[in-house]
C-alpha cells in the first residue's frame, strides 16, 4: 500500500497511523507511518526531519480519548467522526478517522487521520449524527421545550442518557468551585442499584476535592473516559482520591463530560458502568447533549439569579418590597392561599435617622443588617420583607395566637438586649378568612402607635411631626 501516495493526495491535514492490537483486546503503540506536509507543518516538524514509525505522542500531547478512537477505528473497521471543543486551544476540531487495513490480533491496523480546526462553533458539524443518534438528541431538545418544569425535564433527560449509555447510573452535578459548592441537578439510577446512596449524600469536602481534579484530567480533550479496569488502574496515579472513591462505589468504567458556558465550567455530566462496546455512539450522543444542556442550564441559572435579585433586598438579604407586592397580590387574587390562622407583623426601626445623621449611612446600613439578623433569628420559618428604608413586614403561619404573640415578645427582648437595635412593633392575628390587606392596615396602625410611645419616652430622637 502506497501510504505516502494516499496521504499526499489529501488536500487537508492528514497522516496515516498504525495501531498495535494486542491479544487481550487492548492496544499498544500508536505511530505515525506517513504524513503530508500540511500535517507536519501543523505539528512544527520539517518534512526532512520526519521519520516514519515514531509514536504519535512525539508530535502532539497524548490523550486516552484520542487513542481509544484510533483503537475502535481499526478494531471495528469503521469510520469515526467527531466534533470536539478543545478548550486549551479555544477552538473546535472536526476529526475524521478512516480504517485503511482491517486489523488482526497481534498485528497493526492502519488508519487515515485528518482534522480541521475552527475558532468558532459550526452548528451543522455538531449536528452531523446518524439518524438513530439524531432522534435521541432531538428528543432531548423537545423535552427542554415541552414543559415549564425545568427540574422535571432534566430528570427525564438524565434518565434517557443513562438508558442510551446502557449505564447503571447517570448524573448532572452543578459546580461553583470558587465558592467550593457542588449540588446535584438530576440523577438516574438503575433499579438494581437503588439501594446504593445517591450522589447528593457524598457532597462533602472530600468530594469537592475530587471534583477539583477533573479539569486537569480532562485537559487536552473534551471529556474523560475510563473504559475498563486497566484504565481504572491508570487513574490511581493521577487522582488516588477519586480512584478510591470509584472503587468503593463499585464503578469499573465511566464517561465524564464538562458542562461549559461562557468560558466557564458550570458542572459535569457523567454515566458509570456503561456499555463500553458502544463507546463511539455514546461519545457522539454526550458531546452534543452536554453542549445543549450547558446552554440551557446556564440560561436557567441566569433566570433564577435575576428572579432572586428582583425579589431580594441586597443589603439585608430579606425579600424586598417588590416581592411583598407580588405576594400580597397573589393572595388577594386567590392565586395563593394562606391555610389556617396567620399573623402579620410590622416592625419599624427606631432611631435610624439619628444614626445616619450622626455616624453616617455606613453605620446606618450596619444597623439595618443587625435588625435583619434579629428578625431572621426570631421568625425562622416566616416570610420577612424589607418594605421601606427602616420598615419590615413579617407574615407568620403555622402558629396559634399565643405562639404568634410569644414571637413578637421575643423580638422585643432580642432588640432590647442587643443594645443597638430598637423596634416599634405592630401585630394583627386572625383566621385564614381575614383579609390580608385589613391585617396589614391594623398591624401598621399599631406599629405607629408603638412608635409614638417610643418617641414620647425619647423626645431627643423625635423625627416625626405628623403621625398616623
């Protein structure tokens, strides 16, 4: 076979690789047997310096995923096509591997390798899938659009991922490693593994240290795959802590994909104990699925953050006036209902203006935060809103009248013992039939009466000329 003639006939980057097949269904050396000038230029090797038969790792950094693709190509005598996001190059690579010579055990198989790199994603290349794989990906896209319940859609998708991989378990883990926080978005477990604890039960400091090793393991590729026990042993030298964890969990193979959005890793998707005979199809499915899900998850996170910000007072962390207005409107409209007896509390800070005038607004802000802490410590299960500069509203449910009154007394005691915070407090308690607008009106009036009494005792702090 004229290898040089084949590779030089390409008008693209290309080389011919040999893959040594071993009797134990593994592979040995992968070497570059021929290469065209374009390929040699891409790896910074002069044509006159090229020596056929050298390991490919002398030209490019070795990666297990690339080696597995070459191995599957010659072993299964099939063309391999992949579209890979190479984060370290900030580029996308379209890879082609074409078997040239069927491989026999104990001998070398030959394949033609070619690739193209582009700085930007080209969606038509990403979607170049066989019909059966395309259907799976389309189903994923449909599920993301057919319901407003994001969590339900993700549960269904991760189940489909597990079934497509013929895996025992699949999971999507969200990560914020700057804050050292991990959370399980969704997980699917085969019935025969249902007695094994879910991933969420492992999310401790040791697990976070494991997650912190993943980007380093994936470096140079777009995923990390452990195909068998032999590759599992290779992990021991790279991340012993993860190796021990996987062995303890009974994992013998694994495929792990990062979820990247806006240049950052926002999580990972993985499947364990999958059908390793179907690795190439599994990679094709997960490559595009992880790409789609990363964008959807990032959009969902942004929406949730925006929603939180629109309803949160940034100084105190309590709900803001906008959140209160929405909550009251929903109750009045009947969209939400308070079940059982409930109470409303208005708490207005005494002396905040004096602090702002004498000590500055920074001191006033610290006083507001201290007041918010007292409210949260007292009303642990209630809805607390900062509805004005120094005014707070609390909606309390699940308490009888005595319990409701005890909480108001507790707030007064906490404020007095703090030595800094002082509240004027007004309350109203009633049954679920009590109109919440009336309850708020009554509580607000009682709060102003309490405030007038406070300023009668402390005329030097008087700030109002006219009161309600």
